[in-house]
């Protein structure tokens, strides 16, 4: 850091198991990626190429190389996994992961109908090849999943071999964990945390108010995802109590 301040919360160091910041790349240029790595690389733990944007990204191999050379893992959004799944092309998807030398993948069912036992089988299958992040929750705002089912699905997917489970919110932060207004479903989150260790969950929280809420609830080293590239450093200041939203929280 550039100078010394006392009484800041202790942040875990990279590579870390908790305190993860997952940034969403929705189509950055190579120059933007270079700038992002230069200014923000130290606080970014992993990058997701949002939904299926990787399919239409013209400089995909070069982008992946830039991130990997900066020791920032990348993975494709769960919607791409589902696009291959629904077309019965999962063997092709495995070849794509191998082609781009990806060490992580997301297994999700937010847009498709999938038997949960089968999803767990896929988590187990892919975890033999790569590090799996499995996403729980639906992208359909009208589909309300009760807390006990969130807990059950998270636990069984972890048991099947998922490294971490992701709480669905989409890039807008208005489904799954959140109401359409962006308000956190507080009872849901608190009930999940009675059964699932916080370090095993990445909460998708693209909105600042959502990030603040999770940091106040779980501490500076909560795992947060779907962070916009230009919000990674602001998020770090929230984690450290160096923004008005959490200024008094850690003193």
C-alpha cells in the first residue's frame, strides 16, 4: 500500500480461499485488459467472461493469455456451459476448455431445466478435469427457490466436487439472492449461512449497496462476484473501511 493506516481489517493475500473478488469481463478490449491488470490486478482473484460473450469475442486467445500471464485465472460464464449442454455438446465444451488451457469452469442451470442429481453428476465429472464453480439459483425472476432448497443444492454440489458455489444474481443483481429492486433477500442469505461455510460461497453482488451489505454481514473477506472491472478498487476500499459506506464499521 502507498502509506500506513492503523486499525484496518486484515485482508487475506493472493492466492486466497476467502476474500475473493470475481470480476466480470463483458467485452473489454485488449488495451482495456492491459490497463485493468496494471491498475487493479492485485485485487482481482479471478475473471469471468460474462455469459457467452467469449463466443463472439474476436481477441479471445490474446485476452486469455494476458490474464493468465498476470496470474489471474479466467473462466467462461455458466450460460455458455448451458448452451453446450442443451445442444448435447458437452464433449465439445471439454475440448474448448482444453483448447484455451482453462483451469476453471462454471456448471450452472440458471437458464435450462436440469435434474439436480444430473447436475451433481456433471459437477463431479468436470471436477476431474478442472476446478469447478457451480452456480445455484435461477435467472428467472418469477422462480422463487425456498431457502432449504438453496442449502440442499449448495451442499450436494460441494459434496459432488465443486470448489465453491456461486449465489445467482445475474449481472444486474436483481434475481436469485435479490428482489427485482436489488434488495437482498436477507432471510435467505442468513439461513444459507447457518449451514454453508461463508468461504465456500461466492455471492454475486454487482451493486455497491449489495457489496456493502455482505461485507457488513460477513466481514472484509467475504467472496463477492460479478464485480464490474471499474468497481474492483472501489470494492477493495469498502472491504477496508475506507469508503463512507463502511467507514465506521471496522473502527
